[in-house]
């Protein structure tokens, strides 16, 4: 799917009035920006991400070398052209029974939290998934850690499909429940 159809690049106005730009990640152009972005995300916010984004080689290998039929990363850039938010829509590599499902993950620079950037990125993932003909979005959150993100997802009609007790463990050995949240998409109406 051409992402130009989706209207990139485009501006977003945050709650504080600041303008940021939303566009697809460009691997050749955005490598250092992405590394700098993840370096600004505190350790306490990185331990529960799927990949070790503190490791530059992992970022280069998994996040910058992707196949667009399986992974669509979208970033937001501020006026200094720093990446300040990243959202990814992942599709299953072997479509089969899961061809209609997408998995979503959003990460926001701490300086830009509380400005609705995460909500805007999640809305963009919903619209992108609908444009791709997906029918179901799944996202995962650590309860007790990502509670604000859980509330934002609920406002966008994600519902808690399952909770896996004591599924995640932080570096201090504390256990946390994993909430699996789902949003059903319908091709015959717009969510916005």
C-alpha cells in the first residue's frame, strides 16, 4: 500500500499548540534520529518494549531494516526535526488465519507526553489499519506501568480481551500483569 494515499507527511497540533509532523520512518534518513529518540526514553520506560532499544545494533537490525508488508513504522518530528514519537503497525509474516489482524505499539518522548501525541499516533494506526483492510488491532500494556496508555486506548474503543497475571517482570524482580487490548475495525464506517 502506498503511504501517500494515507496523507503523509501531515502536521499535528498538540494540546500545548506545538506543531509536529507525522510521516513514515525513512531508514536511510532517520537512523540517527531514531537512535537519539530511544536514548531519550528512560530505562524505566524501555524494559517493557519488545526490542532492546538501548542496543544500537538491535535498533539498526530490527527497526531500521523492515519489510513494509509486515511492519509500518510512523514517526513524528518536532520543529528541530527530532523524532518525538513512534508508532508501529505490525502484520503477521504468514498471513493465513491472521491476515486480518494488526499489532500496534506506540512510544512517545517523555518531553511530549501529556500532549495527546500518543493518542494521535494510535488514531493514525487505526486509520492506517482500516486502509489496509485489517479487521482487528491488538496492543499490549503492562498494568501498573502503562495505565495512562490503557485509559487512552479505552477511549478509542480498545477493550481488554485478556489479562496475563504476573506475565512481565522488571529488572528489580517485580511482577506485572499484561493486558491484551483489542479493537475491532469495520470497513463500512469511519472511526473518525
